[in-house]
C-alpha cells in the first residue's frame, strides 16, 4: 500500500489569506473580508446557519438558577435516580434547601477536579478544552440541523430555514463533552455531561426558544462519559467513560441494556464509533488498545500493541475501511474490513500506514512553512473522497483526496486555513451535502466557519 506524505502537498497561501472553498481538486484562497462575503452568500444558498458567540446573551447566575431548579424539583419528570433520594421533601424547607445547595456545590466542585485530573492523567482532554467559547458541535446525520455547545453549558440548536433558535439548559447539563443526534429522528439529541447523559426531545416547528425540563430525559448516571454514539438505525445508544471503566448501552426506550466492565489493568475508554452501516463498533481505550466489534456476533478484534492511546479515528462511508492515529505518532493507519463468505464472518487486515504526517518544510515565493506533526483530529466525508486532518498547535488543516478501490489511497490536495493566529479545534463533515463535501470548523477565535469542497463524484479520486 503506497504511503502518502505532506511533502507532495501544494504549499499554503500567504499568511494573510484564508481558504474559502475547493473547486475540483484546487483549494481557493482570498482575503478575510472577501471570505466573509463568500460565506454569507453560501449560507443563504444552502440554507445553513450562521453561528456566532455573544457573551452577553449567555451570562448565567448559577445561584439563582440552582435555587429556581430546586423549587420546581417536585414537578420535574423522573428519570435521574438521584431525584428519588429525598430532594423533593427538602425543597419545602428553606434551611434544608440551602444546605443541600451548599453540599451539591461542594460535591460538584471536587468531583469536577477529580475528573479533570483523571482525564489529564490518561491523556483524554479533548481539543475543545482549549476553546473559550465553542466546546462541541454536531451535525444531524440526515439534515442540516446543527447543535452547538458553548463553554457555559448552553446548547443552541440551529434548524435549517428556521428563524427560531432554541437554547437548551438544564441544571444537570454541566461540562459537556460530546453530543449526538439520533438518526431518523428530527429532534432527539443526546448530550454527554460530567454527571449524566441528557436526552432532549425537540420539535423543529416549535416557536419556543427555551424548551422546558419536560422536553428532556436524564439517563441513569454515567459519570464522565466523554463519547456517545447512536447505532445508525437509532435502535440503541452507546456511551463510554475513561473514569468508570465501562461502556453503557441504552435501547430505543432509553432503558439500560447492559454494561461492559473493562478488564483488569484498563483505565476505561475514550471513544466509541459505529460504522455507517451499523455492522461494527469501535472502542478505543485510554491504555493503548483498540477494539472493533462485529455487531451481529459481538466477536471482537483487538489491536493491543499500541504504545499510546488512539487520538483520532473515523470510518469510510461504506464501513470497509477504518482509519486511526495515535497520540505519539505522526502517522494515519488503515484497517480493511471484509466479509469472508466461506467462514461467514468478518476478517480484518493488519494496521497499515496510509499517510505520513511528520512535520515538513514547504517553500513558495520566498515564504517557508512548517506543516504537519502530531495529529489532533480527523474526519472523513460520507462519500469517502475527502479526508481532513488537523494537527496539534498548528493553523493549517491538511486535506486529502481519497479512494477505496482498488486499494485505499490518499493524495494531498492542500491546506485549509482560517484567520491569522487562529487554530482549528473541532471539525466535522455535513452528512448530506449534495455538491461534494461540506466541512464545518470551530476555530480558537470563537468562530465556526464552513468550507465547501466542490467536486464531481464521477471524477477520479486522485488529484495530480
């Protein structure tokens, strides 16, 4: 299998330029003011949402918010078992209520410190921990709906073509680590928080900007869940945690089906991801082990000779190829998954190097850039024709043109860059973009931008 390198990539543009789109294998650049004008026209054409962070809108008085929550606790729907432990009758007594708030605040403070220490020890702090505004965002798999979680634990939901933007808040919605839309359900959103997982049930046609607590369901506590994944059919939800040494599974009725406890010596899991067809699920541990399960037989294939944890991973659109990168190596590996008709079971190839992302020096027109290095994150578009890779503390996102047949190949297209001085923290492809691929990127300057990659499906998948 040929190994691609950044050395064959076109050099990026001057530092005062930004990427605004791809046109059939060529990345186009312009000045910042021109890019904003292009993005505005693009958002209007495709009925996308413009995401802006305004700090004055999201100021929250935590004390008054918690006090009001406790006063109405008795009328809240059941769902979190902790609400059955005596909170309701205490809410009738002011002194008891105040003492309870002091206890909860102290407990949450120390729980948060312990959780973050554990995440640091295991190398599980996600890139959004560096972002002062946007902590996470998630595309709906079948529409252009976009959920954005901000640093103050508020979630904004941007419906395509709708003027109303709901703001989701809940007293248990603290320290958001992940979000996932339920497939084939317009308004079901799972939010992984420090203490629990919250399932929001939203109506896209509602005119309400502040859905009440009755619009959500708090699942049984799964402390420190940092990764969520719905089965592509929506039949169950899986969550994992680096703290609890377990993977939890809930069915469509949000009842816990089971829990797999990590083996001795494990410290837990950091990422879970289903293949697009739902035939496999990947689990990455915090101690250098990678598991891929067959969802029919639940047999697993394990790669255990990994020295560090998996930093980034993604599936091809047809689920036949799995890519991953380690936290200590500038290399992207590929695993080929195929069905052996004679054995009637899936077989897996060895992990083979696909892309070498070691730092390189590129020069053009007298300018010099140091690009690449250790990988921060990566994502693959649903057609498996574009792969985006971001790097630790680097401004540029490497873009590769990929193909699966007859063998897996990746060819550098160029580098996507934002405003000068900004680094990419989060990125994700739109699930249903008709003209190629649409990449959304959250930058360190609190902005979320769209980069349309326009190409023809029938065109060759290798750029020369």
